[in-house]
C-alpha cells in the first residue's frame, strides 16, 4: 500500500512537470533562395530545477545540401521556469523543398522533440539590370580555328611527368655513393691490417710482435685497451695464418664455435685462447679494467700458446749421394781395421 502511494505521487509530479514543459519550433522564413541563410528557432520552457539538453545540434548537416553553420542558445530565467531558445543558422545548397527533421530535446529525464518543418528553396535570382545590358541583336563573329599554343613546361609539370624516373635516378646515385664509401672503408681496413713479412713464419712473426708488446709495457701504464687490442690481434692473426681460418673477421663467439668444432688444439689451449679474447672484448667494449697480474698472465699464455701450436721442424735428411759416400767411407775404415778380412 505504501509503495503504491509513493508511485502515484511520483507519477503526479512527473505529469505536472510534463505539463509545465513546452516546445515551439519556428523558421525565420519558410521560403529562401539558393545559398541564402535562414534561422531555425527552437524555444523550450521548462521548470527551473530541470536541466535542458539539445543533443541533435552536434551534427552540422541536417540533410544532404542543407548545412548548419552556427548554433546559439539564449537563456532567460523566470520565477518558476527557464526559457531556452536555440537559434540555428541553416544554409541550403540546392533549389528544392527540404524537410527539416525534428530535433531531440532532453528535459530532466524526459525526451521531447521539436516540430518538423518544410523549407522551400528557390533558384538564384538573376540580375535583371545585367541581363538588360546584353545585346541579343548583335551577330556573333566566327573566327577560324587556330592551332593550340605550346606553353613551356614548368618545374611542377616536369616533376609530375618524370618524378618516378627522377626518384629512381636519385636512389641509384645514393646506392653508388654508399657502395663507393664501403669499398673505400674496406680498402683502408685492408691496408691498415699488418702484413706478414715474407721471410718470417707465422709463429716467428707472432713471437716477435709479442716481444715488442712486452717491451712497450702498455698495461703497466694503464693503457689496457691498447694492450688488449694488439694482443688479441696478434693471436687472431697467428691462428688465421697458421690454420687458414678467417679469425680477424669473425666475432669472438663465432670464432669460439668454429675452433670448438675444428678441435685444432687441446682443451687447455682452447680455453686459455678464448679466455684472452673474451678479456680483450671486456676491456675494449665494456670498459673493464683488469688487474696487472691478469694482463701478465694473458701475455705469458700468448707466448705459451704459440710455442705449443707452432709447426714442428721437419727432420733433416741427407742427400742420397752423401749417404752412399758415407757408407763407402765406413766400409773402407772397417777393412783397414781388419786387414785379415
């Protein structure tokens, strides 16, 4: 019973508020010319405590060729109600009859709609004063057909006509410059690479360079990067010349996998060799500062590595003539010692 009473009271209040809300729609003129603006006015009188919204004015185009160019809302407050006046400026772009649809209006929680109106659009009015100046009695002089004039090509026309060829030529030039730059870098790197002296074997050259590196005492002066750069280069160059491996061009990880698969020397030498190269990478690229004892140990290992992996000297063999002469001398000596035989 109590709920029914509350529902009836709410319904009566809604009906009273609905009765207090009025919506009026008006056009400044229901007839206009092409592209001549008209004003559509929508007036809403609502209770003072209820908000009013016009969601339909967000779309700037009412229909095809009928456009809203401006929207303005005026508000005037009264004792128990508030009047909202929405003024829309509409411009037609076709000489026909438009049906202006109704616009939704939200008052509180209730939905209202404005009236639907018609707008008749007439064609553009011709200027009679200008028409009067035209002499229709004068005969039109007919001229001979002339050849079309050749206008000079502008830069814009040249670009539009040949832009794909120009872009292809530009890309070709850039690729050529890039190839020339890479070739120069390769030649410089190849020329800066130390060459083996023809009279020295790979292990002899490596030992000589290691001895020169030891005498320079780079790591004792704090020049760790310079020391490890030259040490790793000596070891890589030696392995490249000794085992015909492109060790100077491979990264440390690539060289590690290659040497592990090839098994060119025993495990201790392999681990020590990779330890020196990894220490060199840490110093050169990670700014690692090793202790001098580590530098000395890596340098000593480099000497040991080359000594243990250098090719063994071939045994000297005497010529066959010399062997036969030695045999004859031996037989003669034996006869002299034993004349009885």
